[in-house]
């Protein structure tokens, strides 16, 4: 997608490129990136469990 054509993707299915609309009419597509969600990680007990069970 580009800012010039929001909601439209360009695909190469063969020699000519094909454009397809992936958004419905009237749907707002934001021009900004989504907020980053940080992963919480694994608890110490889960790390120990994986180490004992998976690593051997």
C-alpha cells in the first residue's frame, strides 16, 4: 500500500501487475504505524521448565 492509494495493494501474479482493493468503501486507513507492543517475556519458572524439558 502507498499513501497515494490507501487500501490498494499491487500483486504480481504474472507479467502484468494486478491492483486489488483490500479495504471496504468508507473505511479509514491510518497513515501512521501501529503502536509497538512489548513482549512480557517468560517467567523464571517457565524458563526453568523449558530448560529441563526441551533442552535435553
